[in-house]
C-alpha cells in the first residue's frame, strides 16, 4: 500500500470516530433533557415560545404548554428545546418590563451625572484652577 492510501484511510477512521463520539454526546444530552422535562417546569421551544409545561403525552408525542393565563397550546414534543432555569439567566438582565424601565432610568441618570462631572473634570493636559488644591495639575 502506498502512503497516500494509508493517509486517506487514517483520515476516514478519524472522521468516523468523531462522528460516533458526537452522536453519543448528543444522545446523552437528549436523555438529560428528557429527565428535566416534567410538568411544572418552564420551557422554551425551538421557535422561541416560552411556557409552563402542563403535560407530556408519550404516546401521541405531544406536549401542552401554558403560555398565558388560561392559554394552553399543544406542540410536538421534539420542539421542546430546553428547560429555562431562572438562575441561569445572565446577571443584571431584566425579568420584567417594569424592571427594564427602572434600569433604563437609572442608566440615564448615571449618564447625566457623568456629563455634569465631566464638565468639572479637566480634559487630558488641561490645567486646573488654583481654587481647588486637592486636584493635581496635569504638569506635576
């Protein structure tokens, strides 16, 4: 056998190895996801619909989600993408519209405060008045 054939077979073996490894990993993740999918948890579907899992029908392969007060939709079970854990949300992210508005107001106040303090603080290389001796001059 020539070296090119051996190299091609080695590359093929590596590709097959990674293919089986990826399949095994994906299967383990799906099993873990299925153990988390119990009625009462908050889930997200593949198409971005969030809801509370009401029930799962193993025979019909469907799931019922409550997306609002009294609004229940039936989706295919395979569309359930993940369990939404409130603790895994990014820190500081708003959980409601009111909280988002409060954060926006606070950021606006911080910007306004930064603008007023920026007017007091000298630019780079600018000298200060002698009236405020606690601040150093830029030449010192």
